[in-house]
C-alpha cells in the first residue's frame, strides 16, 4: 500500500514534470539525481488539510533537491 494513494498529485518519469508538480505545492525546486542514479519513477501524493498539507514522495532512485526559502516549514519523515 502506498501512503496517501487516494490523493495522487503526479506519477511521472520526467524530471521537469516532477519539478512542476512540486512547485505547485512548495516552491520551484532544483532536483538533482544522485550520481549513478537509476531510472526516475516518481510518485507524489498530496493531501491538503485546513492548516497543513501531508505529502508522500517516492522517486524510485536516490534524489537530492534544493528548495528556495519560503514561509513553509517542511518536516521530513523517512519511511525506511
């Protein structure tokens, strides 16, 4: 079972499409595949509540990202 599967945002193997989807939630990211990374196979689910949003992201390969400064607070909780 994939977390938040009832709230799909994007499924894509295209890094530009993935960046555009993340931009709709947070800010325009710079996505950086790790050296020797495999095939990008992204799943992003996003559930917006009154005061917060909960997002599940999986890239299918090691991925780094840089987000510009915003007024958002991001708390990352790795599942592994």
